[in-house]
């Protein structure tokens, strides 16, 4: 059973930085894509950044130039470096992975809270 465990959330002042981590365990086969989503109170879940097995990255317009997604294939971990944080970045951040041998499945982490406030 694949498990995704996020860490690194917390409270930070506007303009500050945080680094989120998502470690995937129990993976059989390969991970096709790993993605960070976020959901703010009263809003729908939105894609923040994704990275494919081939290292192709994609970012939401609202975070381009501020956030960087990367991964470590040796331990199936994806990172989200968040710089120049704004109050509107406040949300629960979720890690998602699509993984499998022949048939892939969707997996979600439990989420980590990021709060940007002075």
C-alpha cells in the first residue's frame, strides 16, 4: 500500500520561506507524476506544482517564480520550496502521486497546513 507523508508546513511571516516534503513509501513499479495541491478555506482544491517521472515541471500562474518543485528518486520524495510567501498562499497543502506497475492508481497524503501571517 502506497503511503504519502507530508511535512514542513507551519506558520511563516509574509515574504518568508518554507520547504514542504512528501515521502512516498510502499511504491510498486514507478511513480508517473507527483503533484502538490492546496485548498484554502471555502475554496476548491487547486494544483500548485507538478513534476513528472521525466522531470517535466508545471506551475500554477500564482506561484511561478516563487515556488520550485523538485524530487529525489532515490527515496521517492518530492519537495516544494516556497519563497516570497503571501497571505493568499495560506492553505492545506496536499501531496498527490500517480503510481503503479502497469495500471496506475491515485494516492493522496493527509495534508500539511501552511499559514502565512504577520
